[in-house]
C-alpha cells in the first residue's frame, strides 16, 4: 500500500506541477506528498525530481519512470472498470482524432459499431493529417501511426501495421515480376511526391534496414492516388496494408518482395496524462485494440 501511495503521489505531482496541487487532489497535506516522494526516491535509490521553492522538474530517470507508472495506473483503472461493467454504462461525449485516410477506412466504421453497443455515448470524429493538440483542442483520444515524439502524452499500442510493395496482375503480366531489390530499377515506381525512398529490411541481417531510392514517370503527394494508379496498372507502389489489404485478399493487387518487407510500425491510442480515463474512453480504446490486434481484420491473404 505504501508503494502504491508513493507512485500515485509521484504521478500526481508530475501531472499537476506542484506538491500543493497534488496534495489538494488527494486530500492530504503537501508535507505528506513530500514524504511519499522522499520515500520513493530512497527506495529506488535515484533522484526522480528536482524540487525548488519555485520550480519542479523531472530528472531523466524520473521521466522514464513516469511513463511506466502512468501505464501501470491506467492498466489498474481498466482492470477495475472491467470487473464493474455489469452495473456501469458508458455515457457522455467522446472526441476522437485520426489521420484522414486511415480514419475514413479504419476508425469511422468502428465508431458506428462502438455506438451500437454504447448507445448513451456520442462521438465527434476529427479526421486530419495535421498533428492535433489534444489538450487545447479538448480531444479525448488520438489514433496515430508510427513513432511518437510527444513524451507529455500517454500512449497505448493498438496493433502493428506494415508496408508492402504492390502491383496489379496486369502490370506484372506486361513488365514481369521483380524478384530482388535491384530489379526495381527496371520498373515504374509510383512515388509520394519528393519521398522517393522505400524502406526495406535485410532478410539475412537482423535489425538492418535500408532505404532504396526509386524512380518512375508518376508521382503524387496523395497516397490514395498512388493506390488507384497501382490498381490501374501504372506501376509499383509502396503502400500500407491498412490501405491495400482488401485488394491483396481479392487479387486486385499482388504483394512483392515480401522477404524484404520493412519492419512493422505501431498503431497507437494517444491521450493526455490523466489519472482516471472516463469509461467511454477506456472502452473505445479496448474496442480498437481488440479489432486491430486481430490479424484477420486487415484482410491479408493467408
């Protein structure tokens, strides 16, 4: 119990920015919060915070420890909610943000499914490719793909996504099938504007990736257009499975050089630092994780 109180005090102080604000939230005195922090640092043998009369800041060790503590407290809150759902219903307004293309195809349909099981929840879905400010724009949850740079936010991995080189059967019938990376030189590679590099992983050297420059007669800064061009047989495209999975399963596109496929990137739920997420947010995160974590959902061929 003492260890839990110490960790809780640490997370609250980091979130609130002061001992007095954290103490007010927990209904104790600042002195008690200070003693809990001292005891935590003594037990761990590291300095987590630098405290002065005017400022409080996290050390490097404190920042790393904070992320783990936030995750643990969030998991605990989810566990408590899961055993009490029989008498609790999610309600209220949920504001969600997601990348435009991914959101149209893989978030918007799930919102409708989620609401069918939670009729007392309303949802505002904001689809945009800009990096939204969750706090100032009052967004409860953002779905993001790839590396996360904002350490002030809490993230939870929902699943993995990979990119593959694809082409239509008609294109391959006319121009042949590339069997090795050097074969790409002889093919029309559809490029995303100035982004001419495609990332691959060496099949025989674990952890080693390379970026290959490609060239072709067509380029566009809209990935959806590259997808359509690939379907029309204009060339090879390097696209995410979330976008082309249905076409691969239906045979409209063929994946190529799979042994060189780049390492998958994560799909994350990102939300502001909070001690207790509303039930509607926790349930929607779980709904997305259960869906994206199912390999069959992406409709890739067996």
